[in-house]
C-alpha cells in the first residue's frame, strides 16, 4: 500500500516499533557511524515492509510471534549494581573451566570464570566492540545474513 506522499505504508502492527526505534536511534551504539546507520536503515526498512512474521511465512511456520505485536519495547534500565545470586548455584559450576554468568539478562563478569579463555578468544559486548572500533565489527556485522 502506498500513502498519499508516495511512500510505502508500513506493514500492519509495526508503527509503534518504528516510532520506538526512532526514539532509541540516537542512543544506539555507534550512532552517527555511516556504515552502522546504513545497516540499521536497511534493517528497519525491511521490518517496516515485511512486518512481524506470521505462521504463513515458511521460515516462521512453527513459531507463533503474534504476542510480540502487543508488547511495548522500551530502553533497558541501567545495569543493576548487583542482583543477588544464590551461592549454591555458582558452586554447582565451580569446576567449569569457563563460566559465563548472566543475571536477569545482564552479563556478570564478577561471577564468571574467564581466566583460561583460549588464545584469540575475547568476550565483549557488541556495544563495547563498536565503541572501540574493533575491526571484527567492520568485517562481520551485517555480512552473514540479509535483512
């Protein structure tokens, strides 16, 4: 469907997501970097055109994501100072060579065991890698999957 001004109208149900994306855009890691902005623009345009997939889309036929349409996405809250973790839970993994601990979706390096990572293995958030102009980001971000 085309609007009065000649642009394509977004797929049904995506307008709130598009508005939230535009609100969040200035605070996204790498905001203002041309390559990242181009990747984001391409991705959000594909989402606007296709919308939230339904089971009628072959790749999504076994996944029902209709509930996403009713969700409101907002910026994540600042990192918690330290959500409580039951010590017995960590004791269960005491012998693990590598242990990555996430509490409520947030990585907790203070509870993780990263001392013996193999040579060449690094652990960093995508935001940190973008902020450090890591060449791995330039090489791989947006290179493996089409929008």
